[in-house]
C-alpha cells in the first residue's frame, strides 16, 4: 500500500494552542502506518509551518469563511502536487465547512471522519442544558446574550464572578461589569454572537477525549484531571484518571448521538460529586498527544477507521500519568517565511 498523505489543520502552537501539532506527533508515532503529513495553516506565522520534523509539506489555506469551492480547489491543488488522501480539521470554525463538503471531498479521493451536521449542532454551547441530562450530567446556569443590556441583566441575575464565553471558543472569568463588557466586545468581534454568560461551578476540572465510531460505540477514551491551566483555561499540566461517572457519561453520549469522529467532554466535578458538563468540543483537544503518550493513539485509530484498515485491540491506560506542557523556541533564517508568504507553500 502506498503511503497515505494526511493533511492536518490547527497547527498554531501558540498560547492558545491548536490540536494540530499534537495530532501530527501522534501520527508520526502511528506504527505500522506509512504516512506523509501535510500542515495546513491560515497565516504564514503559525509555528507548525516551521516544524520540519512533523510535516513533510506545508500550505497556506483560504479562510474557512471562504466559499466551499475555493477550499475544495485548494485541496485539489495540494492533491495534484503532493497527494492528499485524508484531511483532519481541528478547529470548531472549520468543521461546518468540512462537514458540508465531506461528500464532495470523498468523490475526489479525500477522506474525512467527521460528525454529521445534526450531530455537530448538538455541541452548541447554548443547547447543553437541554441535552446534558440525557447523559447523566448537569450544566451550570447559562444565559445567551446578544446586547449589552442583556449582558447587564444576566450578570445582575448571577452576580460576579461569572464566565463570559464565545460561541465557538475562548472563555474568561470576569469580576466586574466593566470587565464583562470588555470581554463581550472582544468575543463578539472575534466570532460573533451569541455570547454566553455562565455560572461558575467550583470543583475539579475533568476532561475526556474520545473517538466515536458513528454507530454508538467508541474507538478509545481517555479521561484526565486538569492541574494547571492558562488564562483561557487551556490545560498546562494534568493527570490521567479512571472516573466511572465520566466514562459512563461519554458512553451514553455516544450511544444517544451516534457520534462519528473525535470529541472532548469538558466537565467539573463539584464537592458533592455532581458532574457538570461545561462544553462538548467536536474535535481533538490541544492535549491530544497526552492520550497518545499513555498508549491510546486516537489520531492513528481514526485514520485506520477512515480507510477501513484493521484496528488493533484497544489498549488500556494507567491512572496517575503526568502531562506537562512547555514552550520551545525554534530558530531559523527568514527563507521559509518568505517562501510561504510569496508561494503559499513549502
């Protein structure tokens, strides 16, 4: 079998890191798969574009807000130049586009492994209160707002501090009306409305990454406890755990939604043991390599499933394994940057 060319988005390994470099690291360790990896970026300064040890080729892509035909045309160019058998989108904002184009991409030989449009809609943050009880979970009080007046009413009802969250990504803990207004304007400018005002639940932050098979089962699950986080709540250090309640919720989620593709459940366990669902992310998280490091290589298993390749038995993982993120400086000359800016590829 010829090597498979896999394109990966979300390679902006910055303070709010995308999942792409973790997915690429996982696929580099995907023995016995023979893969060539392509990094897809939206800006020539995304760090993943310069990680020669991860990617064989790199390309600048049109923004996901572009017309589908423009994105498909660019993927076809990559396919003709280098080969392209599968694309793994890793940003929430990209997924509606790739879900919409999945059949067209498959018709030209580019596979995906994604949820349906209806499944994707379930992860809408404003709708979590409706679906969480189906999985045995609770949700914090959440109010969707589209104006400063609604924002003031929501914060007056909940009191400070509260979480101010964008409709797709980013969440901030705010302690005053002035700070709430500032974050409201910032998030609206970045991703539009609605903005969510959410009650803060105190407890232990738990996350679970999984891969749904599309028929109610899974191809792997890994649960962790956050220890250190950034200002945006991104995990900086954590531990693997075995949490029966969280695992049961994930299995119920898969059975009821028939989810296909990667997903992440973000939860908080309160002092009385109640599990609150904070978010459902419809993609791999930025910490996906943690799962690979403890023996559950979900990106590799997804590629195998996408191509109908034999899947090895699912291994188990140990609780108490530590994850620690760190920064790294890459020093090179300016030629790669100039090439990306002028040619859009390297």
